[in-house]
């Protein structure tokens, strides 16, 4: 996270679970923490804590964080206040949250597209599936984004070093079904992506 936009002191996964315990809509720990929850151990430092929610549920989440200082990240990366009652359409999908104007940033919300009980990958909407496909849970019930879906989000044209490290660490733990799903998604989304050959040979 760029320091020019203010310091981060991210909530822990447990603190996020407490914050969203009463939320009436689905949410998922996402980003690097989702992969660490899948692995059952922390593999690296995390500069933030990402939480995925559905775009259709954004105002419910906004109301749950009514006392917080909330900002929308307008591409390519400037922040502006998320006004109460404001509906955020594409291309905004990234929200920064802190307890007050002088507080450090604590949570990064990511908006996922869904309709009629099915999610879609915003970079290639033909990729998607039932909402249940998104969900894994820790032993104590904390929801986190399924690893193959999270890796798809990390499969950019130029993956960051931490994304490469995450893929290398998680790949041996993916079962055949998850590897096959991610390979099929990459063939549709980025057929030249270097992860594809590694998935197919795993």
C-alpha cells in the first residue's frame, strides 16, 4: 500500500470477523490472507487485510460501517470519499476503510459482481459460477475466498513477487478439481499466462 495515502494498521482476521459478525450479507476474507487461511498458516507479512463483498450488497456494508471513514479508489488509484447512500458502479471495485480521518487504514473492501446467485470475474465476465464456489471456511467458521478463485485474481499480466510466491506456495495444496478449474479459467482469461503450464504439469 502506498505510504503517500496514509499509513496502514490492518485489522487481524479475527478482528474482521468480529466487525462483520452481524452482517446480513455474505463476505469473505480475500487476498493473501485467504490463501494463508487455506494453508492453515501465515506464510508472509500482509500489508493490508482484504475483504470481498458483493457489489449488490455494498449499501448494506456501507451502513454497517456507518461510523467509519470510507474512501473509494477511483482508477487508476486516487481516493475520494464514499458518500453515504452513494452507489458505486464499475470501474470502482476497491474501497479503503479506517475508523476515523486520523486513524490508519484498517480494511480494504473489494467489490465482486454477482447476479441471480452467480458471481462473475470482472476482468472476464464469462468466468464465474454459483456463489457457493467462492466460499471456504476456517475451523471456527470464518469465511474466506476459495484458493483457486483468489489465485485467478492474482494472475495479472505482470504478477507481483508476492503473487508469484503465493502461487508457488499454494499450488502443491490444490486438489485436482481446483487445479482444473483454475487452468480452465486461465485458458479463457489469459491463455499465455505462465502459471497455466505449471498447473497443467502439477
